[in-house]
């Protein structure tokens, strides 16, 4: 899987859509900063340089997407986080990662079809990792690993694990 690293982007999912026709193989897009991230129902997704922000562009036109695909990807993300960070996260259906009763991350699946054939699939993942604080309007419902544990985590280790697991899933 090719990896594209970007310092700043409006949205990794939007970027994936923009390059979808240009790339032939699966691509992981990893951004240090995202300025206009969004989640399900176009809800704003807060992130900063302490977050993991990535999207996976999957170009497998023969892929069948099961109804619980978002949840399955959530289980993969949770497994990677638990292994790398030695914590216990869980997935709240359909696509949110929780830790200590607060939202830690989310998954957004987007697809593009032509004539009933899948052109591409985008798996967007956002995880709050090393933030020391979050915006006031989400502090009651969201958290980061650093807020919860007082520790800093290597984002690269989590990202590498996600790439390995998602690549083997596809």
C-alpha cells in the first residue's frame, strides 16, 4: 500500500476522493493536520497535530461491502489501539471508538459506484491521541489518550498498525 503523508489538508477523505481517479492501487493518506474534517452526517470532526488523521483509499472494484463494515473496521482500529497503547477501548455501533465512556475516535466509510460497480472505498479514521485538552463544547463527550492516562503515545506506531491491519483486511 502506498503511503501519502501530508502536513495539512482540509480532509483526508476529501483528498482521497480528489486523487481516486489518478491512483491505480490502494493508498493510505496520513495528515498531520486537518482543517475541515467531518464525520457521519457531515458533523464537524475536531482534530489537531496531536490526533491521528488518516484515510485509506481502496481501489478493489470486486469488493462487496457488508452492512456492518464500519463496525468491523472499528473493531480493527480498537484492536490496534489496544495492542499498541496497552489500553482497553471498545466500539460503540456503528463506528465510534470509546475509552472510559467517552469518544476517542471515529470511522467514516464513503463509497463511489458507477453502474452498480464499486469504483472505490474510503475508510476515514480519526483518533484523539496526545491532546492535553479538547474544545469546551465536546469535553463532556470526547477524550484523548493523553487526557485519560497522562501519557504521550507514538502516533507512528498506531498508524503503522492500522496500515498493516487494514491492508491485510483488504
